[in-house]
């Protein structure tokens, strides 16, 4: 039964796979109350293949059911439902797109491969995660074998969850094959290596003369509307906008009435009578409390003052009678008392392997990882001085290169169970080895705080929430407000007359799922984006999970080129800067008419020449001036001892003279190192971007 429970807890974690499309705006219209779910409908089309609404709905129902089981509760929050709609759609799009790629490349998972991934000596990480004992953190392959041998006798729901895990293993391994094929198709040519080396190593020593734009006050440079429009017409392609809509809205919060509070208090008092007699406390808590049983160990200062005062120095079994705190009825029972260290300190060397999924670059299998870990463990037990060196050299924890594997101090319980227990149970100075889901850890226990008293407490909570009647009464009030005020003017007047708080949500996008103060805004956003919607329309009352909202549409922003009126505010400082650049460039050209000496030019324009050493080609900044990519680019296109024409930059107008370029010859070691880094970068991009290309 522990195995079944573990599958039930973990299987939901496997459903979220990065996808390539977003569709919640469309999907919510057909899957929410009042939508058009009765029609036979194709929810979308991918590369000519239609996705029927029925198929999507079935997949979504399965994923939501699995997520509820995984979280151990009956209901999902609006945000969790939204995320699942997104990920379900993404999964279906990904399956179509990648499925075609797999078919074209002849990629598949044979039955022999699948058997090795599940029952082999080094099983897939999903199998390890699902069949690892949560109490001991150990994985026993025989448990998997026994489970499959009795598969026909397993309850249908558990059988279905296992089949889901099996399909996830196939999908994951196919993706791994696909990524490997792409990443191994990359080659870094010599020219690219040389260009990268040049960008990072070619240096310039220059003399820089700059006239900053702020030497001319803004009020001295007038910008006409005609000039703004001329710039706008030339640069419309730079001023685009996404679709967006804006609303003003009023929130009608649903608060519990006095009758609601009295009933909840009476019901909780009945639970208190049961709580004093119950034998299996964790089961009782999980069955009646609004929060699940927490087996953590607590210090005195981590408990509610009321619970701490009554239980911390009391005998095991003591019960705190009901009290109200932070909108909840609470009662508690002392379950256990122990003396435990609060903080632990350790260093570790992590030897991971492919199946953990920790790092796609790791190619060793579990057997190879275990041999390497055993070998290092034996050496550091004989000579602990080698621990830091081995951590830097061998550890698959990326931070080990900087901290020699030192994890510093961490709270008891902060690490995964096997690691944490190894440190708790070991002695300071001892070196131990343990396996977790991340791989094999060689751990040096370097510190523990003095043990201190801690307690386990069973807490039963009931939130003070409004009744159905109270919710209905609030809905009636919100609906009456909406029906009485059918245009923007009436909406504004009613807010003022009734003393309501008006809120504003500007530039809401069609795929957004966040409006301040509204827990579940999708219904409102879909209303805003209805094709028939007009500015000034007033919405019906929307149920937004804990409140009701009435809104009026205040603006419709269409996708495309930004209107001049909106863009002009962004354009004006640019046009003013261009006009200042013309004035300053003219001053520099006039000063340089009779001399090419940069110091004489500086004297004439009352500026100073600033020498700059070791300026790099791949830099976008000029010391003391800020970001100036155009100026840096011009410098490295010049010849030695050449004086530039005035260059209009981000912060001023410049004249520069290149005194010297410093070239460095690329060594074979540098060449090989750069090629290796570039190749690794390409491979990392493949892993990140192969599903979104």
C-alpha cells in the first residue's frame, strides 16, 4: 500500500511538460459555465491536424483529477485550473509537432528499450521517483517487479496512473533521443571561434572628446508637432502595440455574516468533543481540518502564542481547547517531544547519473556513478584534506566549483530525507555516503547546533467563511448594481453615491490571468474581448472566487501600429536628442576645420579629452559615459592614429582618436577552450529551445 500511495502522490508531478502554444483565452470560452460546450467543436488546428474539443476536455479532466490527487485536496484554485488548461493544450500541440518529427526521423521506443527503462539495472527517474519508499528514501527494484507481476490485481485507478507514468517515460526518452540528435548535429567552425576570441581580446587605446546632450537645456530645443510626425512616419515600424483593453471595476467582497460565524463556532465545538476521544489523530485531522496534518518538529517560537503557552511544557496528549485566530477556529493536541538540533552544517560531493534528470550533460549510468562515488568515499575517509579538491573536480553540484562543496548551515528537515537523516544521525567530523533522488552524496558533517526541545503538534483548523446564503445575498447586490447602471456615466455616479472603491486595470491582454484584487479574472477578461464589446459597456456581475466584480470597458487598443498620439510622448525626447546632436556635431566640426589635434579641438569647445585604455570590441559601454554601442563599433572600424568625424551616441556626441590597437594571438589551448564553450552553449540552447523552435 505504501507503493500505491507513493504513485498516487507523485504521478501528478509528471504532467507539466514545456509546450509551444497558448490557448486559455479560447479554451476558457468553451469550458466555463455559460460557454458553448454543447456544440461539436474543434478547439484548434496544428499543422493541418484538428484537435477536437471532446479530446481536449477528456485530457483536461484526467489532468485535473490527477492534480487533485497529487495535492491531496478536492478542489483546485482558479490559478491552478488555468495553469492546467495551459499545460494540457501545450502537451497536445507538442505531441503533434514532435510526433511528426519523430516519424520523419524514424525515432521510437522499442518494447525492449521500455523494459530496460522500467526494469533494468538503471531504471528511469520517473520509476525511481514513483517507487521510492517515502519514509526511508530507498528504491527497491523488486518492488517494481512485484507490482507489475500482480498488475491485473491492482485497482483500476492505480493501474491507470501507472500507465500514465509509463507513457511519460516513453515521451521523455523520445525527447532525449531527439535532443541528442540535434545537439550532435552542431559544429563550431574555425571562423566562429576566431571571431569570438577577437571580440573578447582585441583592445583599443583611444582619446575621447565628448559633448554631452545635457550641456544644452531641453527648453532651448523646441520640437514641433510636424517634426514629431515626420519622425513617426519614418519609424512607424518601431512603434507597435499589442492588443489590449482597459476597465474600471468594483469588487463586492463576500464576508461571513454573524449567523455564519455562530454556526461555524457551534460545529467546531462538536468536533472538539470528538478530538478529545479520537485515537488516530492524523487521520482525524486530515478528515475534518481545513489544513492537513503536519508532522514537522517545532521550536517554541514557531508556534502560535496560544498553542506554545498551553502545550510546549505540557505532557504528551495535552489538548488546547478551541480559540479563534486570524479568521480561523483552532484546536491542537501535543503529539511528541524530542531534543533535536535546529541547524546542521555539511559539505558534500554529488555524483549524479543520467536517470536522475538533474543535468542532461551527465552521461554516466547509475552503476558507473556508484563506482566513482565509492572510490572517492574511500579516498576522502583516508585523507579528508582531499575533500574540497574532489568537490571542485568531481561534484555535479554546480555550486561546488565556488564553495568546495560547502553547503553551510541549513535547517533540520531542509534537505531531502536520506541526506538530512545521514547528517542528523552522524557525528560531527564523520564522513558518510548516502543515495538520494539526485545521485550519490559523500557527506562531511561539519557542524550541528546544540539539541533543543521541539514538539510535534496536531492542529485542527476551520476557516470562518461565508455561507451559501451570504454568497447569494452578495451576488444579488452586485447584480442589482450592474442592472441599475448600464453605461459608464451611471457606473461612475453610482460608485460616488454609494461610496464604493473603484479600481482600474489598464492594458489587459487577452491571455492575461491577473487583475489586481480579483482571484479568478478570466470570465471578466473574456467579456472584455467579446467581439461586440464597446467602450462604455457595463458587465454583469462575475463570480471571481470569493467576490463578485462589475466592470465598465474604458479603452480598446488594437494590435498594430501605435497611434501617433500615444507614440508622441516616446518620440519627443528622441527628436530633441537628434536636434541636440546636430548642434553639438556642428560645434565639433567647426572646431576641427583648421586642426586635427583632438586636444586643440577640445579647447575650442571647452571640453576635456579623456584617455581610455583596454577598450574591448565586445563592450557596449564607454567608461564614465555609459552605454554607447554605436561609438564602440565606430572605434573598432577605424585605423590607428585616425580622428573620427563627430559620432552621435546615446549620451552625447563624440570625437575619438585611436592611438593603438592591441592584438593577441590565439593559442591552441585558447582555441580549443573557446570551441568547447561555444559547443556547450549550443547544446544548452538545444535543450532549452528544441521544443519552441
